[in-house]
C-alpha cells in the first residue's frame, strides 16, 4: 500500500547525480532504469503530490479509466495481467506494486513543487529551487530529468461563456472534480466529446436523471470488447506472465500500426468502418450522420476507445443523449444554444480539455540568463538546445505514452554512461553549421495531429526541424529503430570536461 509523504526515508541532500521531476509513470520508469542499469548513480524523485501516479492521482472523476491498452501503457519490465482497458484504481495499484517490487519508494520525496532551475556552468550543476510545506530548499544535481508530463495539473482548460455567473447549478471541470459531488437524480450536461466525456457520460448515467453530451462537433470512437478470444486463448495456455505480456503488447502495437497507416493511406475507408461500428451499437434509425460523423481525418485527434460500447449503450437506453450545437449563453437553469434550443441542467461538466505546459511551468535559467523554451530546438524529442544536462519525457499521441518514456529512459542512461566514459561534466545539443538554415517547425505538426489542447499550447513548446536529430517524430515504429542506436558523437551534442 502507498505510504504518506512523511513516511519516505530518503534525505535529498546536495550534489545528487540525477534529479527526476515527477513520480508518475515516466518518473517511475526512469527510476527503474537508473536502479537497474546505473546503480551507483545517486538520484531522487520529486513530486508535488502526496503519492505516486501523476495523472491517475490528479483525475478523480467518475469512471476514470485508461484510453490506451495497459499492455502497451504498462511497463515493459512489469507484466500487466488484467483486461486491456483499466480503471484509475487498477492502474494506481499496478504502479504501487511496481515501486514496491523494485524498492523505488525510498527515492521519492512527495509534496515538493519545483519553482526554478538554474544552471551554473562553472560548477556544471543545476540548482533547483523547491517549495514544500516547511518552506523552501535548494537541491544541487548534475543531471535534471523532467518527467512532469505535458499538462498543468492544477487546472484544466476552462472556456468562458456569457451568463456563467447566472447559472444556479454547479459547474465542474473533470480535472478538479469535487469528491463530495452527488449527481444522483440530477440533470447533467457534459460539454465536450473527447475521451473524458466518453468516459463520464456512461458512468454518470448510471445514477443521474439524464446526461446530455453537448458537442460542438463529432469525434471518432473505437468501440471494442473488454477482452476477446485471442486474450482468453492465450491465458488458457498458462504461459509465463512476461511472455503473455510481450505477446499482447506486440498484438496491440500491430493493431495501432494498422489503424495509423489506414488513417493516412485510406482515411475515408477507416472513417466508414468506425462510423459503421457506432451505427451498429446505436441502431439503424439513430442520426449518426449528425452526431458521430466528424469532419476531420481519423487520428488527427485522439481516437477514443469505448469499452463494450458503453457510451453508445447509455445513449440507446435513453439514459444519455447527444446534442451537436454551440453555446450561446448559460441561463439560470441551464444552457441556451445558438440553434435556440435550451438544455436544462443541475450540473454542467466542462470536459473541455487540458492546458499544455512546457517542462512543468518551471523557470529555467543558464548562468543567470532566462531560457525561453519555445526558442529551443528539440534533440530527438529528448533534449533541448540551450539547456545542458537536461532530458525530458514527452510520450506519444497515437501510441501509449509509456512506449516512448521507456525508450527515453534507455537513451538517457546510455547518454549518462557515455558522459562518464569520456569524463564529461556537461552535454548540450547545438545546431551544426549545416543545420543553420533548417526551417523551424512546430513541436507537433497540426496537419498530423490537431487536438485542441495541442494547438492552444504550441507557442510555448520547443521547435523541431526537418532532419534528425532535430525531430519529434511521434512515430514509435520509427523511433524504436533509431533512438536505441542514436550516435552520441555525431557533432550535435557538445560535451564539456569537468
């Protein structure tokens, strides 16, 4: 079981070799790789929360579950033994087991919020300003490993509509869900149609009077069974857990690869298949053309998995419904739409998305000069120009986050070992002369992926180029070939002696 923050025993003192920021799935994976491949490295993990889990600790809304299968979202080094789509409670239990089995908890310091990180070139040291309940402290480390995720945990994206102050009911955002909120017998409107809304609507509809999903435009959904014959047959063979996990991981990766390929090569056919699956659940008379036929190519926004078609089951039962329209204003008793329709509501849930952030909203400086991360170039999606001895984890948008986090962990440990071999105190990416005229491209190409939270935050994210190693590919099948063998002496990494 998880221990409270006060029960951790590590005394985070000065001059750590590595400081990991974040005790979510990326930070835990980083800790595992450090302990197993670099046991002499002195490291610690800081997290602002009071326990592990990251996003699974932040979000507490009803029905919260993964929208990726756990065979790819889980760790390569710890087999997942449950069904593919898991609840937050199951995921947290899995993460707890992972850190207990590998004695990682002793490295974690909870309730620590990093405010600033200042690099001192003379000493080749990061000085990290940390706030906690007793005050502040400065931690000195040689290498900073950012595993803080990609969005602001303290607040979600909350649009403002006219009349919100007039609404006599309750407005809540899924990211800050009140633990005492009782929706039993209430009329609930969920604004949004992404993975969060698709999770909330069937969960709320079990006890609410009625749930309406209000969407500005339709989303693609991928209904699939909680388990299937292949999984059940494989488990009947009683294989070692590690074998079963790897086989199922490869199976799900293969499926993802096929769907992604089809989204580029035959988007109309893929769209037709997804819409047909929705129609099959909702029945031949349901207006799928209006409510479940998106205007964009499949996978330009996240493809939300709907286990057992539960969203559609709730709609077909009459416990939930979908309205496709835009909001004119809030009223005292609900919402007035631009079409003139009015929706009565006791509770309005704004499932309107995340606020993207860059490296945990931390203030970075190098030798007293502030660093504007948006002006940095990414190096293989792991390091940034202008920031020495720093690595970051930003996972995949189409494949499970962990697939990239694990490769980054291997790469960073290999880089640190290489620095030790050549007796380098620091390393920083820098453009070569042949890269000087490289066009600057956004962190994520909007033509490739155009989810709202990505587009809203692109201006704060680093740049990428048009060639390696200055790419953030968002392509697992490419990265798994190139990142493990990336040349650490190709002239793009500048090493300095101690």
